[in-house]
């Protein structure tokens, strides 16, 4: 092992241990803080949230966080197994020793990636099953049957193969055929694929998993349409999704891109909120478009992925990148799939420590969207809608402040609703 490879091994190991330690520290803080405040509803919510609901949210948060800690430890062990303990190297050597190695350069590389994805998915299955049929079931959220869960698993695997393998094959071909600037052409292909997916997802992929029917409540439809017209927003349709067949959690979202945009309401959301509250929640989502948050996020994704592909372009030609992670690069075959795998495994270790910055920007966007919703609809309705959603989704009202800064993409209830109350009081004076 060269000095560069040894240094990279030490750096990788240090980040793995440091990242896992930080995650465990944050999760422990969250569990301790939520447990300490479990028995008393915060004064700001005492009139609207029952003690029973508050304790359910605390217990649900603690249970999810504990499961998350177990998953984090398992994922770190799996990552170590794939890299320094030789998992990817062994898998690659098995593929290269098989008859597949005689099928050109793309076939063995695609088989390597597909085998890695299949094994990784199988390793994750126990956690997915437990989360759905034990944790979510215990708190009354799960509505899925085992048959539906297995059906989703099969469909998602098939869709992943049908959609994923062609774009991966294209990127591998570009890596091997377009010279030193392959990373730039691969980035163009990847971004084009992502933009195409935004258009095709609502009409082609999502209906494979859920049923979507046009919103048939004429009064609500007229109200929502008037709001969108007032905000200068157009969509291809208003739809209701049968989210209740999988979960009791409620939500609403925009999907699609350009002319393919559509508004989707979970049926659970429409059952829980009044028309004025639905109006306010929709106005919040419109606020993201008004402030161009979606465009900004897509632009950031473009920039970050360009930097990532450029970095991969350099790392893929460095022998120490492979050997420092416990992998012997192929001497006669292509190493492009190996480079992709290792890069995707290592990048989260480095990006984890900048995630608080991304979370902070996201929380800022949520505040801006709330302010827009208040300017376009009844702010009190938004406040009551959010309270219902916090309660129905068992979201804790007392998260740990450090945990929030590191992970929360949405402001905690106390900050979010507190800022709304302050805006109401300022408007009154």
C-alpha cells in the first residue's frame, strides 16, 4: 500500500468513526431531551394539544430515533464490510472470473452494480419491514398489508432496474468512450435524466404505486383554483392520492415540472383539514414556487453534481483511491463501475458535516413559504392546519435544539408557530 493509499485509509476510517460518533451523540441528545419533556405539554400548545397526544409524539420520536441508531450502526458496519474488509473487491473478482468478463466492458460492470444494489437492498429489508409492521403499526400509522408491502418491493425493484440500468449504462459508456472530459458529458446525461424524471414521475411512475383521481369536491376545487389564479400559478390538475392505504400520515405536494406540474392531496389530509386549512397548506407550497425555492434547489443540485462528477473524474484515475478503500483495481478490465460504487459510498462521510448548512437553508425557505401563505390566506388557518398535522403525524413539540440545527429541514413547531403568532401580533399593532 502506498503512502497516499494509507493516508486515504486513515482519513476514511477517521471520518467513519467520527461521523458515527456524532450521529450517536445527536440521537442520544434527542432521546434525552424529548423524554425529559414528555410529561408536560409546552405552555404555548397547552390549549390545543392534549397530554395524550404529546406523550404519543414523544414515544414515537424516541422509538424512531432508537431504531435509527441501530440502522446507523448497521450501515457503518456494512460500509466497512464493503470497503476495507473486502466486500466490493470480492464481488468484483467474482464477476471478473466469471464468463461475464468475456461479454465486453459494459456487461460485467452492470452486473457488478446490479449485484451490489440487490445485496444492499436485501440487507436493508429487515429494517424496512420492522419500521412498517412493528414501529408504525404500534403507533397506529401503518395501513399496509404484507401483500401490498411485497408488491411495492417487487414494483420498486423492477422500476429501479428499468429506469436505473439504462442511465447507468450510458454513464459507464461515457466514462469509457469520451476521453478525459467524460465526467462533463456524464454530468449532462445525469442532469438531463433528472429533469426528464421530474416530467415523467407524476404520469408514469407514481400511478404504479398509488391511485390518483381528480379532486371531485367542487367547492374545494373552486377555492383552490381561485387561490392558484390569485398567486399566478397554473397546474395540469388537482388530484387526490389514496395515501390512506399505506399510512395514516397526511401530506400534500406539487409534483412534475413545467407544464406537467400537478397538485396532489393525500386523502388523509382532506379528511383532517377544513377547506380554509387546505387553502393555507396549499398557499405554503405555492410560496416555495413564488420564492423560486424549487429552481434554487435544482440549481444547487446542478452545481453540486457537477463538482461531484469533476471530483470523480480525478479520483477514478488514482490507484490509491481504490487500494485505500480495500479494492484492487482491474488490470485488464474497466474500473468505471468500481469508481462509481466507491465514490457513492465515500461521499456521504464527507458531506455529512455540511448537512447542517443545507438544513439551515431549508428551514429558511420554510419560513419564507409560511410568510407567503399568511399573506395570501388566513394565517390562523395555516396555524391550525400545522397543529393538526403535527398532532396527527405525532411530531414532537420538544426536539433537542442541537438535533434540530443538524437535521431538521423544517423548523420545529415552537419556532414555526411562534413566528406566525408574532406576525399576527405585529399586524394587529
